[in-house]
């Protein structure tokens, strides 16, 4: 019995086939850009924004007291 050698499709053809199957399933490709969470600049922006929110939310402590008073905490 002879073996049939399968030749892999070229990457471009595989991707085209994949996209065709996805479109047939009712999907479409979408590309989005998101912040790079690994960058030092991102971490600094997060810290700066967190400090700004904490400083500008005078009702934050009152809100947390309210949540603590109405929430039924589970027994340990």
C-alpha cells in the first residue's frame, strides 16, 4: 500500500480558507488597537489617574460605608 504524501497549503491559501469559513459562519474580521499594558508609561498613567480619582471622590468613603452596611457578608 503506497502512502499518499500531503502537501501543506501555502500560508496565504490557509488564511484565505480560514477567513472564508469564518465569514460563512457569519463573522467578520475586526482589528483593534489597545494600550500596551507592559509599558512603563502605561503604569504611570494608571497611577496618576488612580490618584486623581481617589483625590476627587469625597463621597468614596461614605459610599463604602453604605455598601458595607447593606451587604450581607458571608460567614467565614
